[in-house]
C-alpha cells in the first residue's frame, strides 16, 4: 500500500502529470457515474467544484460510514472542492450561473428535464458561456421512447439483457455487484469531454456531450450481440465460463477454487502434459479450441476431476512453470494484502484515509491525490470569495440557507 502526502490544496503542484491544470469543472452530478467522471478529471489536474444540494449527495448517507460519510462517496469524490447551493432559490441559481460563466466543463446527472427546470440546462448555460462543454449523464439518452426513464445500474443491466448473461447455467440472473454500467458511463463521459476539449482548442466553440447508462450497457455487450446476430440463438448463462473458450472458468481443487484460463491450443497441450493426460490432448474431440467448445459438456467434468486431485497452490505452481493463465479466486482481503497490490501503488493511504488510485500511471508515477473528498460545504466560503462576494454577503447567504457551509453543519450533513 503506497503512502501519499495529500497537499490539501486543489492548486498544489504535486505530481508531474497534470494536463488539465487550469480547466475548471462544475460538477452537479451525484451517486456514481458523474462523480467518477469528475474524479478522473480532477486526478488529471482539473479544478473540480462539486455542487451539492442541501443535504448533500445521496451517497454521503449510504453505509458503511467512515467519520459519518458513506464509503461510496469517499471512493469517487477525491481531489474536488465542495459547495452547497440551493438552486431553487434565485440567489442560489445566480451563484450557479456566475460559476458557469467561469467554467470550462459542466457535468450533470439530474433526472429527465430537471436541469432545465432548475435553470442550469444546456440551453441556459451555453447562452451564458458559449465556450462551455456540457456533459449530461442520463439513464436512456435523449432520443427514443425510454428517454424519460431514470437511470439505475441494475435496471440498465436488466433492460439491456446483461442480466440474462450473468449467473450459473440454468440458474436465476445475478447482478454484477460493482455497478459496471454506472462506471462505464463515467468513463465514456470522460472520453467525450477530453475529445471536446481538443475540439474547442481548434474551434473555440463549446459542445454538449451525452453519456447514458443504456448506451454504455449496449456498448459493453458489443461482442455478445455480434455472437447473437451470427448464431441467432440466445446464449446460456456461463457462470464463470466463456462462450468462445474452453476450459476457461472456475474449478474446485482439493482445497480452494481456482481459475484456469486455457486461451489457446498451446496452453491446452501444456495443461494435459502437467496433468499426465497426454492422450487427452490427442483426443479429436478436444484437439482445437473449437472442438473443446463444441464438446464443453464432456470436457468440463473431465477437467474438474483432474483439478480436484491437487491443492490450489500445487496447481498454481505447476501452471506457472508452463505459463498457463490461472489465478486463485481472491477475496477483497486477499487482494488488499497481496504483494503485487502493494507494489502496484493502486491503493493510496494518507493517515486514516485510503483510496483506490487512478488506474493510470504516467511516466512511471500514479496521478496525485491533492484533496480528500470534501466535507459538505467545506469550500463554500472560499469559492464565494473567489467570485467576489464580501464576508457579510456570504454570511447572509448562509443565514438564508441559500449556501451551506461546513461551519454551519455537522460533519457530513447540512
């Protein structure tokens, strides 16, 4: 686990790679997809201001908690500053408009039509700032009969057929618990924003970027759909297996489960030799990967019987001698404590605070962590002062509940 020193300043120069330094991002998003998008922008050096409503982002109140703040909020809101604004009040909306005129990027994930009703939709803000890049994250996009549907990861998994693919053969559907659709939508929004920034450098014009859970889920299913169109039949739930490879799945050993990934014929011959089953490699039913896939029902019980004869450690050590892809089925605790995880620098720690790093490494370095996730309204006073508000004006806005500030709130709540 890599130890980092968090600077406590959004403008700190820590870290050699900050290509988005000087880019201002106004983040109206909440939950997962939008905040993950803006966290990646912040990791790349952007000054991200998270704008929360009174009460804050919903995930602040989702357990488990650390120091009164939900773990999901902590996972996707580092390197940001935070302000609380009540956009339903005219003076709160005026502040939002002022911020938008000085921003390069706005990211929002309100329900259908909500941003327009609040006065911060694309039409209103782009009129105030023609250079603005406006990223809208939604459930189903802005076209089609489902465009007014709300976006939730599990609903998207079900609607797009993803749930029909997950689970054990013959069993019920199983949700992918790490919210792949939400996370992919955040990644896609980042890609769109980065491309739009490059275009704006050439043209000077702003743009609207749209990313939806529906589009992202369908994108993730690309090769499954290609297979379906080619085959014309629905696939069976594969469990941990792979429709196009065999044997390529989880197996029990004499003690702990293992993943065996026979991804080509060379690995298959090597496996048969290690197992003392050279005749199996010569069996015409299993000679090529296509043969093995066609005869999966016969082959899998044979391989399962072989693997059950030795321990997980014995098999892993044997496979390593021949370069056969394999892995233990780790728990999160095993992953966290593994020497490779520590050496990778993917988990960063600063005192009691720890977080998963950006998956990028640039010039050999992880992207810097400059700020912990903001307390609710932590930077409200600073941001308003930057806009030119005087202390007495800021006090009045806080007293009128237009603005929330940490000095008026219990930790993690307004």
